[in-house]
């Protein structure tokens, strides 16, 4: 099967009308859809009626997408306060499914879907799969979890909308995953990047890489770096793509990068993105980092207006080399609540990942950050897996490697770090979203 190359790329997307619209056409479509969604939210959702009244905004004030800044924000707390069905804009009997994600504090964040919402979701994921070069000929091995989490069913809906074959593996049992990938002739895999690395290493160890037909990986649900992408690509000899989404907005398929990996194309005809300075709520200029906010432009069951994702990114409205005109958001460095402040310095796990992958050699990209407090001082310890052979070296060499990693991390993060070297496979592998940080400062 032909792989996606830069040469055949433009050829493949020539027919994509929505993704290649002029900015005026897109703004007209978004304006029509925004007016409609605001009208429905105002008249059918008590929460939005009250919020808009409080701001003195009527649906008639929203004449076009340029008026979006007049509308109120929605937060995760608002979803929690209206849990589980308080934000429905349609009768409950017309809801055909719910999906959710567990927060840090007990209750789920729940999203409801009408049949049309499910269809739009499938269409968005299908666009992403097509962006990764897949067609109806492909066989997609889905090892995101199925269930309330949107990963499994989302990729499945996308494969269905594309006319491809989905293998609904769900997460776990790596041996069985490898056997089915080989036996069923999967041509693409979909899972978190951390699990993709684990799977890739396991396939390599088993000597199975060359017998696979995989050409693309669709990875998301957690922050990961360009270095990690290249690592998975080099082991499996495939192209990896970064798919983004959140259950409140739809699930995976809100955005994904193309073969140029120059940002993630947002399906902006369905989800209108804004990037705002979280301190002032003013719009950031293109390429300036801020908080990503989404307004769902077509959702029937649970439309959300100006939903604050807490995800940090920047936006670029220029046309991509691939020919798509849809706005691109930059790869995520993390969420505002993922960021750790250590002795006054902001630290993201992705910075550790980049630094470790840059070192190569005996250093593996499997790590865990532990933040603790000793005598009122924040202490960051980074556990790093290193090659088994390192432990048979003299203590002097082990210490030298530890110091070297410490120096690289200090340079990358701007704070000093205690390094703990551990043997391969010591750090627990995740089948879902990887746990990269344990903050013991919050644990009494
Ligand atoms: O993680 C949906 C998803 C499933 C996306 C499969 C991609 C693939 P939630 O469980 O609601 O939904 O978590 C959403 O995960 O706000 C981000 O913080 C993070 N996230 C999702 N995709 C990416 C990505 C799914 N590609 C939260 N890069 C979001 C970085 C991501 N972070």
C-alpha cells in the first residue's frame, strides 16, 4: 500500500472543500452556525439563558463570528455544577449516547450526543484519518480504551465514516495486540503515544516489526513531543500523527496534524477555536501561547459556548503547505493544571521528555517526575530508565551518567533536579493516558 509522501499529498486533498475554504467562506459558515447555536442555547439551556441575561446579551446581538467575544465563558466547574444532564439543549429521549472522562475530584465530566452529533464526530475523525493518508482500504487497529473514554469509540466511528475496517482491540494485553496486528494485517494503529512507544519496543524485541503492514500511527489524548514522534516513527518505520480532542467538545477529531507536522488542523467549521491570554482573557496574536477555548458550532445535545479547555497552545491562521486553510494549533506543551511550579519555575513533563530523548544512548524516554517538599523547599526527582548494562558498570560511571542527566535536565528546566536511575521496565507502562508526574506536595 502506498505510504503518504510529501509528493502525493497535495494530490490527495484536492477534493477537500471544507478544509480548503477561503477565510471569507469559512467565516460565513461559522457565523451562520454560531447564530444558530447561540439561539438554541439561549432558548433551551437555562444555564446559558441566565448567563447571557446577566451579561445583557441577546441572541440577536450575535451577528457574526466576530461577535463571539460578547458571549460568556463555560468552565469545567459549570459542567460539574450541571452534572449529569443539566446542560442539555434537546429532550433527554433524543440523546443517543454519553461519553465521559474522570476528573481528579470524583465525578465524571459527562458529554451527551444526539445522532447528528455522533455522525459529525465520525466525520471529523474520518477527516483526521484521511489526513494521515488512510482510505477505505485501510485496517485500523484501535487500542485506545472503549467505554466512557472517547478514544476507542471515537477512532472506531472515524474508521466507519471513512469506510475503513476497525479492529476494536481496546487497551491492554500487549501480547494479544501484537498477535492481532500481525494476523489481521493492520495498516494503522491508534493509541496514546506512551502506549505506542511501549508497543513499538515490544514489537521490536519480538522481532515482529518487519512482518507488519503498519504505515501510520494516530496518537493523542496526552501531551507528547516531536522527539517522541520521531522515536516511535523510527522503531516502527511509520508516519505518526497527533490527534487532539476532549470529550466535552466531541472526543478525538477536534484537530490533527498533517504530514507536514506544522500544527494541528482544527475542524473549525464544527469547533471554533480561540486562544486567549488566561490572565486578561484577551485574544493572543497568531503564534502567541495562551489558553485554548472552543465553541461547538453544530452540537445539538450539549452545545458549549466558549469552553475553557485549560490546554495551552498557539494558533496560526496561515495556509498550510498541504493546502488546507483550516487554522492550526501548535503541538501541546501541556495543560495549565499539568504545569508544576517548582521553586517558582514553571515545569512541564514534555520538557523532560525532549531533554531525555535528546540524550539517546543508554537513556530511555521512560520517566516519572516526583515533586515533594523538604524543609519548605520543593524537590523535583526524575526517575529515568537506563540500559541494563549501565548497572554492571563501575559506580563511577553510573554517577557520571546520573550527573550528566542532572545537568541536561537543569539546563532544560531551569531548576536543579535529583536523578534516580532505574532499570528498564521499572516505571509502570500505561495503557491509557500516561502518569508523568506525582505531586506529593498536595498529599497530606
Ligand atoms: O483524551 C480525547 C482523545 C482520545 C484525544 C484519543 C485524542 C485521542 P479527554 O479524556 O476528555 O479526551 O481528555 C482531554 O486530553 O483537554 C488535553 O489536555 C489532553 N489531550 C487530548 N489530546 C491531546 C493531544 C481525550 N494530542 C484532554 N496532545 C485535553 C496533548 C491532549 N494533549
